[in-house]
């Protein structure tokens, strides 16, 4: 046998046990696709489910880390084009953020809670518990506001503490930086608090966020749910400044009912204002899991899909 191959095999055998002792590394993610019909026509899309996530945990010290990549088609090609432009002296390309970056943070367990810092979603992200978030049927950017400070995308330079007190989950966060990092949003001066819990058959949540000192984007969310029989009734309020570009701001009320049906979950949701911020929003959606790794979503949304009007479609998410 080639001596180099033998040497590499011996080195790997010696290093592998030490690496295993140092940290536990897991890899997971999703591949997703949706066929959607709306005012723009019939097309295929991925609303943000396709991802690759690396989780690292050191049991001895309590430290952990996560790095996630957006692996939707077209994102990597755009990155390569941007890098080429930056190398060629394009000032815009030099200042651009990587579109494939998702979460990227480190943290440590502290008693019943954990402290983490880096790039992460806000503590109030999807605190309302939308089971169709990240699909063409989501409430985000439609019946509720979106954006990095609400229930979409990621914040840079954020410090978060999350813990559980009895039946209540508490999250607080703050951006300590006094300056904006290169290529990042102006997230200076941001803080947020969220509470979510359950008392018997009653669930509740409360979240607030001051946005940031440069552009606002503050919000407040409050809501409750009640389980009865095989059904779950939900009521919530979402209040945030109007986003003139997407028209997703203002005060919105949403009422929903979900129930188990045919091995899946049927959801009917109504909001007094949808994506156009004037007329109402209605969603009839159904999801099922034919296996542990596969989720199928289908349904119809009126005044949704982030501005493309009435939408009907079906989507499949395959996890690994």
C-alpha cells in the first residue's frame, strides 16, 4: 500500500477520537419546491425553506454554534457573480451581503437559559406560531408584517438571551454595536423582548421590538389561543409602521382555526388586512406528513403571497 495513504489513515485514526471529544457536529436542512398560481401566472418557487445547517455542540463546556446557508436555486450563482464583480472593482458588489448567509452565531448554556451572539432571527420571529411560515401560504408579509425586525430574514451583531420560566419562554436581545458593520443593515440601537407560554388549554404571546435608531421598523404583537377538542382557536394583533414598499405595516387583527383532519392539519385564517394593507386576507390551507422527513402543503390565499394577489398552489419540503 502507498506509504502516503497509510500515513493519512493513521493520522485520521488518531485525530478522529479527539475531534469527537471536542464537539458534536450535526448537519441538517431542507430541499423544497412549490408550484404556485397567482396574478403573475403559473410558476415554481421556493419561498425560503431550502437550507443547509451545521450545528456544533460541546457538551463539556456548554458552548454551541450554528451556521446556516440558504441553498435556494439562483442564490449561489448570484454570490459567484457578486464576488467576480467585487474582484473586478465593482463598488456595489464590494458592499453587498452574501445572499446565502442565514444564521451564524455562537452561544453558551447558562442554567435554564442560553446566551448567544452573532447573526440570528429576532426573538419575536414567528412568535404567533404560523405553521405555514416559509411557504407561499405564510401570514408573514401578508396578514402580519415581515422584515428582519419582525418575522423574516436575520439580524446581524445581535446578542440574545433565551430561557424558560415555568410554562413561559422569555427572549431578550440587544445590538451593542455603535456602528454598522460593512454591508449590514443599520441595526444600531435595537432591542426586543418576547414572552410565549401556555396555561392549561390557553396559549399566549407578547412581543415588542424597537426596530433600530436609524430606520424604525418597530412592532408590537399580542395574541392568545385556546385548545378545545381537536381544534385550536387563535386570535392575534400585529402593529407596526406601514412599509410603503410592501404595504405590510399598520395595525392588523387575525383570527384562525386549525384542526386535525385526514392525518394532517387544516387551517382557516382571516385577517382584516392583507398584503395590500386595505382589503382583508383569507387563507384555507392544509398540510400533512406522509413520512417523518416529508411535508406537503397546499391551499388558497386571498390577498397574500407578498403582493401577487390570490394564490393557489402545492409545495413539498423534504428534510434531511
